[in-house]
C-alpha cells in the first residue's frame, strides 16, 4: 500500500513572517494525518519553515535546486546547500520553470540525479499543454518526458521518486482534469515506469495529480487507484484550505 503524499507549492508567495503565522495555524490542523505532508516553500522561507515545523509530521521542500555543488552561478542555490540544512524534497521540472526558465528534459535529468546523490527526493512534474492535448499528442508528450527525465536513473532511486502529473492547462486556471483523465494519465506514467524498470518500482513509485486541486475535489481525485495524492499550488497558500485537502479522507 503506497502512502499518500500531499505536497503544497507556494510558488513566489509568503514572507518568512507569513510562514511563521501559517504554520502556527496549520500544524495543529493536520497533526493527526497519516499522509506524507510536504510544503515546498520559497528559498527565503526555508529557515522559518524548518523552525516552525520542527517535531511535527510536516516536511519542508524547495521548488528548485541547482545540480552543482558550488560555483559561479549568481542567484542559484546548490543541492549541497539544501542537503546541509536538512532539505529532503524538491520540486524539479515544474512547468513554470520549463516555460519561463527554459529548463529542458536533459537539465531536469541532471537535477534529478544530483538530488538523489544528496539525499533529496525529487518531486518531478510532467504534463501536456492545451495545444498538445488538442493535437491529440498528450500521451506521447508525457511518455517522452518520463523517458528523458529518468534516463539512466538506477531503480533504487526511481522507486523513491514522486512524480506529479500536471496538465499545464489546469495549473492555476481553476480547470481540473476529469477524474477519468487524471487517473488515466497517472496510470500511463506507472505503466511506462513498469516498462523502463519492473513491477516493484512501478508499484512503489508515488504518482500525484496537480492542477487546481481544491478542498471540494481532493477526495474524488485522491481516492482513484493510480493517484497517490496531489501537488497543490493556489489552495496550499491558506492553512485551512490546505489542511482540508490533507484531511480529504477524514
Ligand atoms: C502547481 O503549482 O503545481 C499547481 C498545481 O498549481 P494550482 O494548484 O494552483 O493549479
């Protein structure tokens, strides 16, 4: 039985002060949850978030990392710096980074391998644009991303991965994929992992749905066979809404 993962992505929102206030309310609301709860916060909030969630069931992640340990890379934060402060999760390949920072699948692949070398579990994001969906090539796009992003990754790491299927047209738009489409895409990813690795890896890997998840649709989505939880943007910004999503089964 795979443990459900409910991950939040604050994107470029909340200050360190907001972060302290957020967890002062949120921690108690989710203290009885048995799911894996992860909040991926902006770098500037990491220290406040780690401090505010010390000794709780909440894990803190980042939204990106640089795969190199150190170097002349103005404005970047290295995988080793994150490891040193105890970060265990990072989103990698979010569509906003692919679109606005031109991150390619080859680059995403480097980041995934480097994350594992530094004991950070990647939350890899994949998904099609509206244009690709309308052209009827959504499945091909997802399969290409999975194959390229995981190329050369040993099975012992692949089985620990968290992959979020995020149809780009559903991110921040209020539009959600139908439950059938969401489950079908997550199953497609699991089947591809089975082909690339084996049954064991495919049965262990956690595959999430992301794209306008809200308290009102979380239960329906997260109860589907191939959906192991969610990656939540907008609705993770408010403690009550995100707690309602984490507690979807209560
Ligand atoms: C996201 O940022 O990964 C996301 C799914 O955002 P939203 O929930 O706001 O659509």
